[in-house]
């Protein structure tokens, strides 16, 4: 299959990345980073989660963030919602789209949202109805699609079955998540081919973690199957060492954008602009983030410096 000419990057750092941080990130800092990402060309972004603040204190300012972000035309701001109450808050706050996560692992779904898989499916049904009534996009994320820290490998058939159930409700956007970074390129290729063959009218995206260094390799495998939308996080923020010891987070946005741009695939995103936002997060957190491009710079910057050195040597020659 030919590679997609245009690839959409969904930035998830302000939600998936920030929510794991123990130190509260001030609302103005969050908004400055979000606005910086918009300036860099990001057009779809998970900006917050409408979860109970007692559960994730970092997301206590969800409404404040939504009020303060730059509502640039064409930018889709997405809120993660755990249940119908969260969805109602998200709509009232003015999100453009909502995502809800359902896990194929019964034990982890109970741990994550306090519901059985069947109860989560009923919530998905309520959510899409609420979204339609308010002209707000709704998307399902099938988490732990390649493996669960509590139950081990997840049968592929279970993901297909769960997809079929949400598609029957009317969902046309489904994200397949390797939430703990256990997938390999062969698995990704097989899974995405099977899902697209089985549900040709559904638009699938991928949420990949880089826990074992296979994030970008899995992107390449998915691109070969025609997948054109991927989640990523500035600096590689995210991932939970509580869930998986040593978890390093999502694919770094600047690494992903850099690779796609160098391959000649359109993203509309400026790598250097993303790096500016990543450095803002890195400076606030006070630690290096696990991004190769953030640490080493782009190839273009390296070659530019080499040219400048050569020109300086010739000038003093």
C-alpha cells in the first residue's frame, strides 16, 4: 500500500503527558505550551481531561484551560472524558471533540474507570448520543490493545469484537492504543490490516508508547497499512511507572514530526516550533525529556552548522 501523502498528528502531551506529573503545572504554563504547539502547526490536540479532580488533581483546571487557549480557526481541542458527567462538563467547557477510553481487560477497566467493560460500553453509547445532540465529535480509544499489565497478552479477536460493538453504536473514529508499549511492527501491521478490512468505513488512528523503543518502528508499520493519524506527546511525556516500571512515555512529537517531514510526508507542523514548546515543559519540570530530537537537534540544524563552519573557515582561509 502507498504511504499516506498527509499525516495528522494528534498532540496528547497537555493531557496524557501532564496528568502524570505530581507537581501541579500552572494553568498559564499549560496554556502557553498549548498555544505554542498551535503556532507550530498542531491542529488536533488533547488539551485536558474532565476527570474528577480528586482522582487526577493535575486536571483540576480543565475549564480554565479551555477558556484560556487560543481558539485559532481550524484547531480541534479534545477533552478526555471518563463518564457521562465528564462529557457534560467537557461540552459545557466548549471542547470540539471528546474521547473516551475503554479497555478490553476487565480487571484493568475496573481499575481505570471503576466500571466493567459492559458498563463502559453503555457509557460509550450515552456519550455518542450526547455528542451528536451538541454537535461535538466523539471518539473511542481502545486501550491496552496489545497487552495488559494485569492480564498479559490481549487476544486480537477481543479488539475486533470490541471495535464491532462501538461501530454498531455509530462511532466512525476509533483509536487503537498500545498503552504500555508492548506492540511490535508485525503485530501493528496485522492488527491494523484486520481492523481496516473488517470495518472499511471506520477511520482508525494509533496511540503508541515508546516504552521499549519501538514507537517509531510501529508508526512505519502502520503507515504501510495506510494509517494516517497518530497520537504523540511533546518531549515524550506520559507513560506511568506506576503501571509499568520504567515506562518512558508516548512517542515524542518532535521525533515523529521530524521523521515524517524528512520522509517527505506532509504534516503541516514545524519541528523546531514543537521543540520550543517541549523546552518550555522541560524547563518547568526541571529534567531532560526522553526525546532524541530535543537532545540532538534536527538534521537540518546539524548540516546548517556544518555549512557555517565551512564558510567561516573559507573566510579566514
